[in-house]
C-alpha cells in the first residue's frame, strides 16, 4: 500500500473517530476498525516453496545456459525463488549442482560466441569521429567483459594462462641394468651354448 493511501486512510480514520466521539453511536465503530486494519502494513505469509520438479528450476538453468547471470534470470522472470534459495539448492542438491555447473560452462561458450558477434559487427554509417571512438570503446568494453567472465567460468579453455607443468620422465640407468639382469636370470627358455669350430 502506498504512503499516500495510508495517509488518506489515517485521515479518514480520524474523521470517523471524531464522529464517534460526537455522536456516541456504536454503529460507526466497525467502519473505524476496518479503516484501521486497512492502514496497517500487511504481514508477509510463509515463503513460497519450490519443489525440485517446479518449472522455475528449468527456467533458471536455461537462462544461465543462454548467457544470463543468475541474478538477471531471477529478475527477468516472474515467479522465481530468491537468489539465496537458489544458492542453497545448488549447495545441497548434487544433481542440480551438476546441471548448474554445466549451464555455467555453456554460458562461457555462449559468451565466446558473443565476442565474435560483437567483434564482427560493422559500425553504423555516418558516425562522426567522436561517435566512432565511443562506438569502438563500447565494443571493446563489451568484449573485455565477456572475455573476463568466460575465462573465469572455463579457465582451461578461455583463460590466458598457459599450462607449463613438466613431468619427470628420466630413466635411471642403474635400475634399467638391474631389471635387464633380472630378466636374464628369470629366463627359463632352453638356451644351448654353441661351441665354435674351425671351418
């Protein structure tokens, strides 16, 4: 209820209470009580419960998959749970958590596609130099923001860091000789020594 409506009801209430005092009639009291009840703030009921099969969860996953942030998806769609409720479900429901993580990966891919779309767009005809600079700066900002988010969502795929991990593949000569000697000793094949003779 708006503040102006509350003030109007309070004024009407005072008028009715004044009439009650002047006339002393009890018939006006129910109207005064009704006006007072309307002027009081409405208490919120119990929070809405969203079961796992509620369509809002699919809307959230699809919205994120298509490039939207969680807060943007919740804001643009009616009948959505609060952000805290969504984060609680992500933390507690492993199946939903896996779907959410997959949606974030898909979001990174969508942002990478948007980078190409923004970069390939041609400037409008007839822009003055200052307007052209502003247009280019706007495109650069949009591309940089998408690059940053994509790199955070999928650092191995879109990040700038190069993996230079090295694994040690050196061979110990002494171990190789020991293993070869053991193979010779363990060889149970029929080996016949040949004696040399003159021809």
